[in-house]
């Protein structure tokens, strides 16, 4: 079964670049232009194997989205990678404390992105199956 990934970013260009990279990696991609739309999509099954979310968005931020996701799902049930131009140690720490599974800084290298996505999805799946 092909894994599904939900991309959340208010930039059309960023969503397009992420979609192209992830589809080349064999993933099925859905996207949302805001955290609010993402929460609506996450309210109905099936849940994706992974969420890749921008941090800085209008309306709810990516970190606020992460907090709402963590109210319903663990890091193993629904991994979340944060994507941002913010590479600060403080911001990464906030994401880690909030339950992010990883951090990708824009601009991203597609191969590095795919490597991290594969690692996170495979790791979460192994932990779910081993539980």
C-alpha cells in the first residue's frame, strides 16, 4: 500500500515543490493551504502516514496545528515534520517539545527530504507494528 502524506503550507509554490518531490518518492500526496483546512482533512479517515507542515502560516501556525494534532494522535500514530525557513535552535526546541518528529529547513534538498520522510514513516510503522 502506498503511504499518503498531507502537506500543509500557505505557499502554493512550496506545496507544489513538496508534492513533486514526494510523488517522485512514490508517495500519494494531499495538501492543505492552511492549518484549519488540514484539521478538517484530519477529522475524516483515513489519516495520512505523515504530515509535513510549514511553521509560519496565516491563521493557525504550524506549531498550533502540531499541538492540536498531538491532542488526538501520538508521534507514532501520526508523525509530523515541521518545514520552515526558521532554523533557530529555540524554534526547533519548541517543535520538539510540541511533539514534532523532525525539522526541515527551506529551501530543502529533495533527496534529503525523501530520506527523512522515509525514515520517519518506516520508524513509526515499525513501532506501531511492534506494539
